[in-house]
C-alpha cells in the first residue's frame, strides 16, 4: 500500500531519524541480558522431559516422563534445577504440570495413575488416585475444578479445587460418551464454558460443554481440516497445538476459534522442530512460545534435554 506524504509525516521525520541512531537498550543498560533461546532441563540419561509450565513471574517447571523428576528455573537463566527428585512420593513418571490459582504445583503422574499437588517449596499437599491402569496425561483448571485426560482409558477425570485443597478424582466423562470414540486423549484446555481436548489417534479436537457434558468435534477449516495435538495452549480465541505432522516433522499449529468454540480456522504453523527433538507441550513466555524437546521419537534420547523457543511463531 502506498501512503501519501503529508506535512505531519515531514514533521515527524526528524524525530524518527534521531530515534534510529539512539544506542540500543543493551548499550544504555549494561545490566540488560536477553533471555536464553534454549534451556537445559537435565543432563541425566533417560529423564525425557514432557510437560511445561511458565508462570507470569517467569518461573519454568518441566516434568520428566522417564523418571518423574520435576525441574524448575527462570526464563532469565539457561539452566533448570531439580524441584522434585525422581521418584518423590511415588512420582516415577510425570507429564502435565500447571500452577493453580493459589500458587500450588499440580503434576499429572502419567502411568502412576495419580495426580499430585505440591506447594511452591516442593512439600507434598495431596495425592489423588484415579483408577488403576490410568495414564493421567494433562489437565486444565476452571474456577472450581481440575479436569484431567486419561490416555489409557480415554476418559476425563474431575476433582473439585478450592483454596482449601483438592477433592477426590472422579470419572467425569467416560469413553462410551465420546464420539467418535477416542484412542488417545491428550492435550486439554478450557474457555470457561467448554473443554477443548486433543485426540491424537484420529487427529480431532473435541468440544465438551462443561455444563451439559455434550460432546462434539470442532469444525476445522484450513490445514486439511486437521487440528489435534499433544500440548495445547489457549489464549483468548487463539488455540496453539503441538502437532505431529508426520515423517518426524513437529510444528506448533495456531488456529482462531469462533465465539462458541465450535469452529476453528488454522492460521499458520511454526517452523519445524529439529530432527528427533519431538516437542510435546508449549507454554507462553511474554512475546514468545517455548516448547519441550522430549526426544520421545528417539527415546530415551541423548542428554542434554532441553526447552527451546518455538521457531517462526509467537
């Protein structure tokens, strides 16, 4: 688009030129340090990271599906440190991790079939078991509950959540109530009225009404009608999904939801992840996205295990 040159444009030209020759922020502030683009989670063989949470104050939590360890760090430091040692309280495998409204750290115990709750100092507050043989993968908070995907039984568990603690995990939506039948439920988020749940076996995203439990599939336009993923991130009406595009290619896919989350239009994909890095989940750090390089396609992978900036998408 060609813009006409106006008198105002001429008057603004000098200040704009002056602005371009000002010293950079780094030169003006010697203490300024850019945030790392890669974070070392662990150098322990077999740790295999999976879940990630980045809080508003820049704290990073990353789980290990291989050992159950949970690591913690800051977006300003390239190295994370142990928050929970491997096997703590029977936590021998860990996937989803999120901090709730009251600052407590919840961890999905994967094949342990349990959901764990800790305080910010790493002290155990509660363990909530699901059915034996469950694989608790990821979870999302509403104002009064937590909803957890079970990738083994392909159902959703629910527990009440208040300032005082967490209730018992109970089956909330079982596989027989979900069509098409799910084969691997994984990422889950909510918009306050609906759950959005990724089903990787059939590459669909379910929409589940929180009030009625009515299930439908989100209608997808663009990207050959495919939107599913491992980790999901919902920001307003922008839905990000870490998507296995096949052939060892992983991207973060961005879609825009309509008002009632019944439809989503795929806007763009990130650049592909590095070969064999196998990103699993994604989190927001200010103006950029971070994802976990789990190396699951080459498990147990080769240390160091890392988190890095999602390329080509923010």
